[in-house]
């Protein structure tokens, strides 16, 4: 060993020690990230929905909660309103959703085939419709309004044409209509 090499050795040892420490830090960070992702996924069941409720997308239109005659808005015995809707390539059913002001409204939505987005403009209502699962969200609307409901998850070549209307009307007016029909929409007949 030459004199020059001897003087290099302590510096190389010091560098190797520092590199090992940083290596351990990086592995530690990766370990924390993997733990957090596993915890969120397994323990809190955050994928694909916080509340997991399944539905068969292949029989949506034939049987069960999401058959066409059951879609739209319905007043529940407790006075709240449930809205059921389906997203499919490339439209929503119903095409116009009618909801009352100052009432707890729960949306229950399902997709017939691919992932769609459900969003009501200027509100916090924003969901993914994942095939095989029922997506739910509750909201209250303060004042009458006409809103757009565009699909905001790319779902195929007709995606940009996929949107519906949401009409928020006064509660009294809504309840009057609800006495005449079991399921309400604002689709023109
Ligand atoms: Cu879509």
C-alpha cells in the first residue's frame, strides 16, 4: 500500500458510514410510506369507497335498487330525500335531478360499466362512480338553483357529452310534487 492510499482510507470509511446512515434513512421513509398506505387501505378501507356497499353492474337495469322505475328523488319516512341515479356511457339517468332546498338529500349512485364522475357544480357534492359499488353522499341545498352535473372522470370517447342537470326547488313545492308521484325527476315528458 502506498502512502497516498493509506491517507485515503479513513476518508473512505467516513464516507461509507455517512452513506450507510442515509441509506437507512431512505429505507426508513419507504417503510413508513408502505405502512401508511397499508393501514389506510386495510384498516380504514379507503379504497374504493369509505362505505363499501356492492351492487352487480351487469344486472343494474334488470333487478334491484337501480332499476329505471326506482331512479329519481323519493321522500323517506323521516322527511329526508334519497336520490338514486345511474351513470353509463355516455349519460346519467335521470337526465334532470330534482331536489328540495333545506332538506337532507342523500345521493345513491351506481355505474353500469366504467368509472364515471358525479359532481354538482358549485357544491361539495363530488364522487367517483365505481362499477360494482354504490357511491353515496349527503348534502343540503340552501337556495333554489339550476346546476350542471358533468361527468368528471374520463370514461371514453363520448365523455365530454356526458352531463345532466340538477334543479333545486323550494321545499314546499317539492313536497307538493312528491304527493303526486313516488319518484320525482325534472326530465321533460
Ligand atoms: Cu362518464
